[in-house]
């Protein structure tokens, strides 16, 4: 009951949209920030566990050069489960700098759970671990959404809409849920820089749902020259000005064509070979194969059934059961 009450308070105090601008590449401006209201049983234990997980995360981002890290500390009660993610286009140094900025914000939460969302990174810690696969766990469906639209207006409406639509479709299909694209919109004489990232550890459905929300919200920013969306599961940003290097782009055209993503970082080698049956031609080939297999299976099934019935009939010609089975069989046939 107490938990429910705390939950209710959390839900009611969820922050909403913010409208800010003037973000820069490395100012590590905050997009979203939240401190929970959970009460810890022992403050020293909680602080110790939080410190342990946060330094574990930092170590992973720095030494293992990963963009996503998970850590937990459960000793002496007041467990802390934490995760951090940097945007894939960042250098390790910039990633860690963002992480450090985030940690100093989160210490404001004192003895409570919290999260902080920056342009460049995301940090979250809780006293439960269900949020790893389900970022909206204990939240009302989507959790908090943050939208930030720039104040400058431009003419590149159509172009941005198209780009955002493409990355919405492509991101959940990449193996690392990450896209960065630079699009020249010749008709509008503009260049659109856009990136999207879903948090690791979630399934494609959640990533796609979040991307759909991001698209719906960000298109309301237009004709703003820049926009950002974030919630617990994903981050999407577009701008007329560059915020990642040209050599950091990912190839979304192959993903959109239906092939497997070609991520910058991949653990699976020869993925293109494995997944080449996902292109358009492969799809119809796959369909033919599936139909053939299904037809073959049905034929085989009936063949075996007929043989079995013959056998049964021979064995027990005089019982009523044989006839009953025949009735069943015809029912199957006419079905
Ligand atoms: C936890 O970290 C903060 C700063 O990050 C530090 O001031 C504090 O002493 C640390 N506490 C423990 C118990 O390590
Ligand atoms: C956290 O505390 C620092 C120092 O008191 C302050 O500058 C900063 O704005 C605070 N952050 C939030 C999100 O309240
Ligand atoms: C995706 O993950 C969520 C949260 O764990 C779960 O509720 C949902 O059933 C999953 N969907 C699929 C298709 O696996
Ligand atoms: C917005 O416009 C101002 C003044 O025209 C300019 O200095 C600034 O760079 C613009 N910002 C963006 C993000 O386009
Ligand atoms: C396109 O933009 C560039 C720089 O912003 C400008 O110099 C050029 O005149 C523009 N071209 C057209 C056709 O508007
Ligand atoms: C932001 O980053 C992009 C790409 O790295 C770079 O081209 C641009 O000059 C940077 N902008 C600022 C204000 O540092
Ligand atoms: C990308 O380009 C920047 C300079 O623009 C360079 O510092 C960086 O090493 C390059 N990264 C890769 C992966 O090639
Ligand atoms: C990738 O596939 C090629 C040809 O199918 C094979 O020669 C090569 O060893 C494979 N590479 C890896 C890393 O599996």
C-alpha cells in the first residue's frame, strides 16, 4: 500500500515538456531530470551502493569504451541498479565528461533514485532492476517525455519531416538501435543532421513505440531549425547545424530497404551474409519457401494420417472407433 502511494506521488510529480533552446555541442545541457521520492532504509548504505555503481559505470565507459553500461550494488540493503548511455557519435572523453556532469546533477537527489538526460548521455538508477528491459516499468505507459524545440525558424519543413520519418523506421531495425544521418535537402537548400538512439536492453517493440512518439512530438517543432525529444527509452535530435562529425553517420538506406543494419559497432560479424534474405527479393523467396514448406507439411500430415487410419482400421475393423475416426478425418478435410 505504501509502495502504491509512493508510486502515485511519483506519477503525479512526473515532469512534463520543457521548451528550451541554445544548446551547444558540449555544454551538456540538461534535457530531463528527475529525483524519486523513495525512502532509503539506511542512508550510508544507499550512498555507498550508489557511489559503487556510479564509479563502476564510469569505469566501463572510460576503460571498456562502451556506449552503454549497467552496474548494480546490493550490499547491506538499499540496492542500487544503474545504467548509463552515451550517444554513439561521442569520443570516450566527451562521453565521460557528460557522465560526470550527470553524476553531479544526480547527487542533488540526495537519498533518492533519479535520472538525468543530457544531449550527450543518459544516467538512471533505481532500487529495482525491471527498468533494464522495460524503461517504463512503474510509470504510466510512457513515463516522462521531454521535448525541446529551437526558436529559429527555417523553411526546411518537408525535408526534416522526411528525415525524421526515416530514422523512426530505421532505428529499431539496426542491431544497436542507433542512427546518425546527414541529409541534403536540395529542394529546401538545407542540410539536416539527425540522430536517434534507443536505450540498450529493450526489445524492438519498445524502441519502435518510443520512435513513434519522438516523431509525433518532433514534427510539432517544425519549422524550428532544431529539436530534441527524449524519454526513458529513446533520444532523437535534429538540427540544421552539425552536432556530430561527418564520419559518424550510419547507413540508413540499407536498413530502410529491409536489410539488416550496418552498425558502427557490432558484435556479430558477417551479419550481412546472415541477413541478406531480409531484402525485398529475399522476402518473396522466403514467402515461397514458407508456402512450399507449409503445403509439404500438410500433404505429409495427411499421408501419415491416412496410413495410420488404414493401419487402425485393419487392426480394429469391428470397433466403432474406426468409423468415428473417419468422421473426424472428413471433418478435418472439409475444414
Ligand atoms: C560518494 O561520492 C561522493 C561524491 O561523488 C563523495 O562526496 C562521497 O564521499 C562518497 N561517499 C562514499 C561513502 O563513498
Ligand atoms: C544541483 O545542485 C547544483 C549545486 O547546488 C545546482 O547548480 C544545480 O542546478 C542543481 N541541479 C538541479 C537539477 O537542481
Ligand atoms: C517487449 O518488452 C516489454 C517489457 O519487457 C514486454 O512487455 C513486451 O511483451 C515485449 N514485447 C515483445 C514483442 O517481446
Ligand atoms: C539562431 O539564430 C541566431 C541569430 O540569427 C544565430 O546566431 C544562431 O546561430 C541560430 N541558431 C541556430 C541553432 O540555428
Ligand atoms: C543556399 O544556402 C546558401 C548558404 O546558406 C546560400 O549561399 C545560397 O544562396 C542558397 N541557395 C538558394 C538557391 O537559396
Ligand atoms: C559541433 O560539432 C560539429 C561536429 O563535430 C562541428 O562541426 C561544429 O563546429 C560543432 N559546433 C560547435 C559550436 O562547437
Ligand atoms: C572523424 O573525424 C574527426 C575529425 O573530423 C577525427 O578526429 C576522428 O578521428 C574521425 N573518426 C573516425 C572514426 O574516423
Ligand atoms: C565471413 O564470410 C566469408 C564468406 O562467407 C568467410 O570467408 C569469412 O571467414 C567470414 N568472416 C567471419 C568473421 O566469419
